[in-house]
């Protein structure tokens, strides 16, 4: 049975509305002023509130604002009773959150029709809210699954790898991994699928599983260029799959200290070398994102990693922060943060993220943030 709360300081109106609505089968509660009515609403959580506009202590607009600003009452349908008929007054009521109006003197057939219509809308809002909660719970479970299959920190010499993964408000397409191909070669990568939601997360997990199991046919996992070509063949954009992704993939040979790498539309890896003065180097090769075209050209490059250097690999969500003036904070500013947060014994990723957070005008990141630091002993 639908619960309806009537708030009116006129006993005659109270009695008329209560009798009429009870005869229609509704459960009706009455309050004589706005403060008592608001307390009843918070306790009863009615489907509908019918409230007089002009009342002492707390008028109808104030009650309406308070109810609409209460999360548990946000779907409650609110009808204002008023003898004020001007457009300006109705605008005030709508701005306060009113869903409908009834003019005095009240016509009973109109009252019954507006109550029926309002309760239908309330039920629709309730159904939408429940479905939204279910969807959010499922997405949270999916995000937790993605987090669970990401690798832990690596603390065994000759490298120390630290990671941070901060999902955005929506499920995204970031993933990363690192594993020893053999006793000499460590593979590491980070990828970012375009878009959000399950359609971005599922390809990301698929790529991770393929690379982790080395199931791509005809691919030499020691050669980043070969890996990118193999991924591009396996993940072409089609009519059913419109997702592409960027990736940075590298292989470190521990004896020669050679790092071979290739990228496909991804932000560069940043190598910070601690010598007399700290220096930074952008590690990036030309190449379109994976899946955009059937036969793109990918190249790989190589560098020697000095002892005590730190490599950073990350997704663009960590630096594409829109500032209050509308400009993007940007990669160069982020590289400065990395340089300042690196020391001869590695890096402090919490310090990096703390500094980045001061440049983020929002409480949350708009996109997933993935960040890896690789310290070479």
C-alpha cells in the first residue's frame, strides 16, 4: 500500500484530503506544520508528499527543498498545494524540487488523477534506482576482479617494481603486467583500452591473459615490435568490436642492462637516471594504437639502463587533468613530479600521487590511473 503524507495547517483541508485518499486505498498520514511533516517524512519515507505552500514555521518550499536534498527521499513525489497561480510562483516551486502543483480550491477528480500519475512516476523512479544500484554493484565486482588479477609488487633483485592502480568512477580499460620470460629477460607492459565500462575492461583482461599465457601465435615475446604486430592482428576493430587500445611494452635483459621497448599510441615510458644531476629520458617509438588499421608499422628501440635508474610507465589518466581555466595539466608537468619524487634508492609512488592529487580539481580521477615504477639495481 502506497504511503502518502499530507502536510497542511488547515484542519478542514487535512480532513478532506485524508478521507478522499483513504477511500482510494492509500495509507495516509497527516502533519499540521512543516517541521513535524519533515520529521514524519524522514521516518516514514512516503511515496508521496502533498504539502501546503503557505504555513507558519516552515513553508512548503522549505519542506520541499529539505526532502529533495535527503538521499532516502529523493524519489518521493512532491505535490505543492497553492492558491498562488502566477508563473513566477510556479518557477519558484519547480526550482525547489516540486514535481506537481494542485491549486486551491481542490477539485477531487483532479486530485485523484494527479496522485495516480505521481505514484506511477514514483514507482518508475524506484525501479530505476534499484536497477542503478544493481548495476553499480556489478561494476564494482568487475573492478575488484580486474584489481585481483593485476600483479603484486616485485621486490627481488635485480629490479624492484612498485605499482598503483586507481579505478575511476567508471570501470575502465587499464591493465598491466610483468613476468620473467626466462632467467635473463623481464617483460613488462601497460595498456589502456579506449572508453569505459565492461566493453573496455573485457578486451583489457583478454590482452592480459593472452600475453601472460604467451598464446599469440608466431610472436617472439622477447621482441616488442613482434608483440605489437601480433596484438594488432588479434584485436582488429570490427563492426562488433569498436575498441582499440594503446600499449607500452618493454623487455629488460639483466646481464647487458639493455631495455628494448616499443609503443603503440601510448604515453612514453620515463627513465629517470640518478647521476651527478638527475636526468629524464622519454622512451617512445612511433606507432598507431592497436586495432586501428590492419597493417600499421611498428618499430622498437633500445637503451642501456644505468644502475640506480627508475623507469615509470603509466596511463594518460594521471596527467590529463582539466584545470579550472580549462587547460590540461599535461605530461611535461607530470614528468617534473616524477623527477622530483625519484631518489637514488628508487621512488615513492604515494608521494607522486599525492602531488598529482593537488593538481586534480576533482575528488576522483575521470579516467583510470595506472602507474608502475621499475627500479634497476
